[in-house]
């Protein structure tokens, strides 16, 4: 690690270093003294890794660990998170100084930026690959006052190389009018079309010529005026699009439900808008999901940005089992052979280090069914990270 980056780490606030260490843990990153826990066993002879929560460790320990990152990729990772934090703080500081001029729309951007999960979800690897697009922000004065919003939703399939690939994208404006709605050819072998979710079946993309690069160009043009991008769990869509955009409103982060979990789009739709997003068993619909996210934001603007809106958690939010380390060669439909009851499937985004595996949430109709399914499955038990 060069001296400049080491100095930047030493100067960073403890809360930022804590987030970087947590991200490094999730991504399985190691320094010259091993992983975070391995480092603690050497750094702290008294407690070792028994006190491994980065949030409970002093700044010196966090900085010392990150300064052991000598590889080019790891150094770029740390530098990128520091820059992301700096950009986020600039936006928040400008808004604070111009609080009288901040619009309700911009306030929702701030609520997203201020959420504890923001840094964990929205620090993208756009620094390491040339196929990423990073939108250029407008002048800061325009960023504070620009209220144009576009809502986005995507559908992805699982490819044979273990990665997710974009197959459908939809963008609508504030008036719910379609600005972009395309099928996308991933141009690589697909292991699982996830038809029950995406609505895409083998053969549906055979004559599609639109590529990810084409979509990136279209989105870059749509966002050229510094528009606010709206979506639910938007980080998943941006990862699939390989698009890094600063001004966002994530509907999963601006509401809280009664048990503190990130609410689902279906939960928000029923609680805020008063109707079901889709019929049971129906595949996702990009257009419906994008419009729903925009409607939820518009409802928040109408009823008051800072007004708390408690959400009830439906049974299907509680009756969930996390199933992970599923080989990419196993289609999601095969999971129906594992559990005895009817359930729906919600895919979890891939994390670095998963390789050719993926994870899903199996969502049952009743708590009893989830419990019975859990009892009948052989395997190791681990605590689910609901917020990731």
C-alpha cells in the first residue's frame, strides 16, 4: 500500500473504517496478516478474535488492519470506499448548509444516503472494470435543486459462470410514462432463466439484439441532467447494469416496518398504496415494479417526507427461510422438491467469493409451514443477515 492511501486511512473517521472492515469481511478480503479475525489474533494477544465486531474495536486497530492490504485490487477497494464516503459527505454537507432550499425530493435522497446500510449496499466496484459506467454529477448547486425523478427496475437471470445478467429493464418518469422498456440479451450461457420470477423462458431472447452496453448508453443519456434515480433495492439493479449513479432514492431504505427489517416492495405497495403488487405466483413485471416504486415515492412526498409511516409485517415476511450455497447448475424450480409446502422464491444478490453458487429466500404462506420445512431440511444452521 502506498503512503498516500495509508495516510488517508489514518485520517478517516472511525465509523468509515468500521464500514470498510465490514465490507472487507463480507467480500472475504485479506491483508498480509490474513483476514480480519486472523489479524486480530496477532494484533491483540489478550482478546484475539473473540471481540471481532469492527464497531467495538478502536480506530487504530481498524486502520492497522486496512493498511495491511498490499494487493492492487484490495488497495483500489479501500480507496474507492473512502472516495464514496467523501462524495456522500459532500452531498450531505451542502444540503445541510442550504437546508432552506432543499426540496422534499432531495430530502429523500438524503434519507437514503443517511441510512446505516447505504455504504454496505452502494459502494460499487466501478473502479476496477472498464465495462462500468459512472454518471458525471452536475454542479452541486443543481444537485440540491434538481427534482427530476426516474424510476428503474430490472430482471436478471443466473448464468453458467455464476454471475447475474440483465435480461429486462424498464424506466418510467414521474408521470409513470415509459422512458425505456427493453429485453436484453446477456450474450453468454444461461444456467437458470428464473422464469417464475423474470417471466423469461428459454428461446425468448434468441432474436433480441439489445445488449447491456446499449442499455448503459440509453441510461447515461436519460440521467445526463442529474436526475434522481428511484427504485426498490436499487443497488441490485445498478450492479446488474454496471451503473454507478450518485443521486438515488431507495424505497427499501426510506420506510421502516414494525420489526426493523427492510420492507419488501409488495409490503410497501399494500401498506402505502392499498393494493397487492401482483397475484400469487405471478412473475415479476418490470413496468409494474418501476411504477410502484415511483408511486411509493410520490406518496411519501404527498404525506410528508419526515412523517413516520409504520408498516405492518405480513406473515410471508416472517415465514422465510434463507437457503444458500446452492450450485448454479441447480435451477430455482428444483427447490420445490426440497420443501413440502407451497412457497415463493426471492433471489438474493451474489456476493464476492460465492463462486458458482447463489442464495434464495423461500417464503411460505404460514409460519407453521416454514417451521415444518426447516425441520425437514438437513444442513448447517447459520444466522441470516436480513439486511443484506
